[in-house]
C-alpha cells in the first residue's frame, strides 16, 4: 500500500471546485485510454458538494457522459427519498448531463423488489458490479474501476462503521449492514475489498466536524476502529481536505501550501 497523498484547500468551496477539476481530468484520461470510465459515488455533504461543483465547472462537457459508468458505495432508502444518495446526486448533477441511463447503477431501493432484505439487495448489487469475490479477493471484470469517496464524521467510509461486521469483511464486495449507529439502521455498502480493487480512492473531508475523523484515520489507527484508514486504491489514495478538516493533523503530514 502506498502512503496517501494529502491536499489541503482553504475552504470547502475551493476543495469541491479543485476536486471537480481533478475528476474531470481523471475521467477524460480514462475515456481516452480505455474508451470509458467508472466512478463510485458516496453522497453526503462533501460528495454532493463535489457533484454540484462538477455541474458548474466550465470544463464539465469535456467528459463524454455517455461513456461513464456511475456506481454507489452505500444506500438503502426508498426510491425518490430526498435523503437517498441517488436522489441527491440527480439534483446536484445527474439530471443536468446526458448520461446513458443504462450506465447509472443505483443501489436497490428499500421499496424495490428486495424490500427490506438488505442482504438479498447487497448480493444483487454485488453481481451487478462485476467484482467477484474468492480466496484472492475481488476480481474486476466490467464494473467498478475507480472510487471517488467521502470520509464520514464517525470515521466511517461508505457505510462501514467502526467495529460492525461489515468492516471485517474480507471476501464479499457488497454486504448488508444491520444496526448502523445513525439512520437508516439497515443499509447496503461496498466493503474494503471492493474499495481496494479501485485504481484510485479519493476521500473528501471538509468542516471542523471532520477533523477528528481525519486525524484518527491518518495517524495509524486500525481499519476496524477507523474504516477510512483501510480505504486505499491500487495505484493512488488521495485525501482532499479543507483547513478546518485538517486543523488537527500534524503539519509534517502535508506541506504548508499543499493546495
């Protein structure tokens, strides 16, 4: 595992704008070299801030939206629920760009075919991602290739909460979560093996309420206590923070003008 890279911006608006510019470049490069790109979204305040910045970015149309696959790292609310990650993503960006609907892979809704059975819903999404499990871990096929991710204030990554069984998963790439410490208590989440199968993992953190989570995850904590510490990509792991989220980090972790 390579050491994570840290980039600290003055405030959350600059962080979101810079992350959007990075994402545009990354997607365009992937489409140029491979014909298509695949991005995993997490939702939440910082994830949606990135999408809103992407929607208003002058260079957004450099992306061929018809050749972009979108996946989600966590979910399980009714279709159209205002708190559902897919709903929020549509409002922030997706409704404004010409995506191919067949390439927008929302997680099953809690009022869908699987109902409240998050384990069955997780198994279905696991098959859809094209990330097969096994003794050697997930094997990318036609699904998830790159993650853009958020870091939650409880040191959670996706819906992987400290000490819960999902964070200990070493084989399956998508699982159901039961008894989450914040609503909804039942969810679907990508696991650390799925996250680590990505070429790049980006973690966004802005605001004072993210400062403790950032310092714990970046100061050698174990992934069971701080799941974000176990979130890393095969080629690169990038933390994008604002000054407030980085306020408790030792300054030797990043240069003074790292933005």
